[in-house]
C-alpha cells in the first residue's frame, strides 16, 4: 500500500507529462517569422541554461567531495541526486515552455480558449514534473538508503544549491534584460515593449524563461523536496505513531493525482475569465487533495487520524488564503494596484513611494495567515502537525507551478505576436493572457515564500531537537547576536542581488544605445538589430553576478556555526526566517503591483500609453522588476539553504 500510493502517482505524472509534450509537439507553430523568433528565444534560453549548469556543476562537485569526506558517501550521493533532479526539472520544463510560445500565439487565431488551453498544458508539464521528480527523489533516497535521514538532508542541500543559483542567475538575467530593454526602448526611444526594432527584445523574452520558468521550477522542486524531508524528519523524531514517517510521502502521492485531475477543470466560464479558469483548476485540485488526505490519514493513523487530517486541511487553507491575498495586492482590479496608478499622475517619486507602501502593507495579512496556520496545526498535533500542514501546502505544487509556468509562455507569445505584427484580435488575446500571467507569477511566488517559511520553521525545530542541552533564549547574548546576524544576512544578500541586476542592466543599456546609435535605419525599421549581442552580454553578466550572492549563506552559516557555536547559529536561523519572510513577501507583491499599475494605465486609464503617468509607471515597474523577479524569489531558497546546512553541520558544533 505504501509503495503504490507513493510511486504509482509518480509514474502517472511522468506519463501524463510525456503525453502533453507529444501533443504540444504536434501543434502548429505559425508563420516562418514566428518560428524564427521562437527559435531565437529557444537558442538563447538553452545557451544560458547550459552555461549556468556548467558553472554550478563545478561548485557542486567541490561540495560533494567535501560532504563525502566529512559526512560519508551516502550523503554526498544524495546531494548529487538532489542537485541533478532539481536541474532536470527546470531543464525539461523550460524546453517545453520555449517551444510553446509561438504555438500559443498561433492558437490565439482560433480564439481565447485554444490559446489558454495550449499555454496551460505546456505549463502543466513543468508543474507535474516538479512534484513527480520531487517525490521520486525523496522517496527513492529514503528507501534506497534504508531510511537514512542524513542522506535526505544531503538531498535537500543539493536541491537548495541548484535552486539558489537558478533563482539568482535567472532572476539577474531576466531583470537585467527587462530593465535595460524597457529603459532604452520605452523611455528613450518611445517604442512599444516588444517592438522588433529594440535590440534587447529577444534577451528580454529569453529572461522570462530562464527566470520565471526554469528558476521557479528549481525553486519549488527544492521547496517540495525540503518540506517532505522536514516532515519525514519530524515524523522520525517526535511522532511515535506507526506510519508517521511515511505519511508525508503519502500526501505527496495523493496530491499528484489531485493536481492531474485539477488540470481537466481549467475551463472558461460564461464570463470568459482567464483567471477564473485557472482558479477553477486550482480549487478542484485542493478539493481532490482534501478528499484524498482523509483516506490516507485514516489508513495511516487509524482511530487517531483526525488531528493529523485537520492539520493537512490547515495547510490547504493557508494555500487558498495566500492565493487570495496575493491576488488582491497584485491584480489590476483592486485598490493596491489602482492606488499606485493613481499616484503616477503626480510623478515618478509618488509612484515609488506608494509602491513601497503597498509592498510593505502586503506582508501583514500573510503574516496573520501563516501565524494562524502554525497555531492551529500545532494545537492539533504539535510540531508534527506544523510539518504536515507545510507538506500539505506544498503538495499541490503541481497545479500551482502549472499556473505559474503559464505566465512566461503567454508573455513570450505576446512578444512574438507583437514582433510579427499579428492581427489586432490575436494581439488582444495574447495581451489578455499576458496580463493574467503577470498575476499568476506573483501568486505563485507568494505561495512559495509562505510555504518556505513553514518549511523553515519545521527545519529549525529539527535543528533545535538535534542540539542537546541548548535552549534558544532571547536573553542569551549568543542567540541575540545570531538573530541580528541572520537579519543582516538577508539584507546583505538583497543588496548584492539588486546591485548585480543594476550592473548587468547597465551593460544591456549601453549595448542597446550603441546599436540605436550606430546601426543606420534601425529606428526606421529598414535594418535589423543584432539581437545576439544583447543575449550574449546579459548571459555573461548573469553568470558572473550570481556567484557571490550564492555563497553568502554557505559562508555565513559555517562562520557563525564554527566560530560562535550552535546557540548563535540557532539565533541566525531565526533571524533569516523572520527577516527573509517579510522582505520576500514585500518585494514580490510590491514589484508585481508596480508592474500591473503600469498595465492598468496602458489599458487607457490616466492618459494611457505615452502619458506622464505612464512614464512614471514605467519607472516604478523598472524598480519593481528586480524586487519581484530576482531578490524576493531568491530569498526563498536562502531561507531553506541556511537551515539545511545547519542540520548538516550540527553534529560538529560545540
């Protein structure tokens, strides 16, 4: 029974993903110029990802050797399994996504639902692979290693390493390209966002894939694997009931089936609401998961199943509430986005001020929801209940990542439609899909960050249980020192990532300006830009700039742990969790709100495109871009990687 519930859904997800990929391959890709642009985006995306993985592979091999020497072969091999599985998820998912962009634009000629359906199915390949490979890696490692928890922690570290590099490199790439392209194209040259005359337009579209598709896939794969590991670890440490160790994996298996079923419910209703269609799929998956959780809870825990089952429902409730809250703060029809657009009428400065205010405000309700989730699940089943709530929350990652991957696909489709001068009715559909995709990406980031916070709390509890005779008392100087250093690490990490985007974007701006200046006939449309030059520049810059921020958490944890001891390291973990959670939520929601405020004005409000309000909104969007797509999302793996490393080294601390 255990094996069937865990591994049969994994097989189903992989088979269904393969069927979707084959179906997508047979769909028409449009005209020759659409295919040409799509291939350029594909080549740029794969070139970047290949170079990134080669760089990360060097770091991974060095760390694997160090882990083998200090912690043993099993942990080192599991570390490599986690890294390879995480990389594979992003690689396959992005391969499918970049081949679906022109096909989505072509499908838009047939109407809204064909385009929506194609983009969502392409995104579903990534979403289902995240959960299938995540569960396969964790469950496979657990059973092959004979239940070795240290090996699972090693696997989590491997996944975290890939995740932090993928989030950083992809985030730096996408926002450097986006900011550079927008600043010169929209503000200086006064041309549309996806105008083919802009030399940075291909790099901008490549960035959507390497940041929002491959980066998010690796991020949520890591969060999924680490959360399952935390649940298994807590099950082995704190819950004496038979089945408590296997139960998190059972939830994962049930949820894969729920996510597959949910994909069939993505349908347009009478109101033709794109967001409504996607939410219909998410709600269906949550309902199916809740039903499935009941049966596996009763099977695993017998007569004492109710507290555990209610804890799992708490996790699903937190997921639903986080989606609603993030949608409120980032969608165009609600007060926060409209307030930023309204502020843009009086200039650039007021746009920035109100945007920062919205970002800060957006942390309050999620904090209440997460705190309530912790309180309820802990009251039901102790710290193991919190672990189950976090596993349940992550278990529906399949449908959530499917909705997220929809975003970069529709963004690229809109760019291709614009660059190839498709009819107005086609562009109207791709614009509508793109606007919704911007919100879905924000919703997924909020979900990922909230789940990371819950997972990190469970990991910290595991760390605390491993440290003997130590109480993390805030009256202790070492705990306070560690706490302050933890918050400082988050802010220093954020500063490095923003600076990296700024430097890389500066290089893109210089190149685009050079081409506008030196290529005769470019503005008139009689000459073609050198797209490859911008792609190459931003690729090199992103690979270079991701290194230093990525090693900050590794060096920081090792330094505090070995110099100040286990007590101070516990304080550091608390500081990173608390500081990181609020910074990440503020940046991702605020950045998305800035972006949609610009789109709200472009819809014809407050003067529309080209107005002074629009120019101010473009500035706000430029500031918000690295917030929502680089620094904010990269804090998510940062929170977990420090906890994973702490668990790996705890046996060596005094």
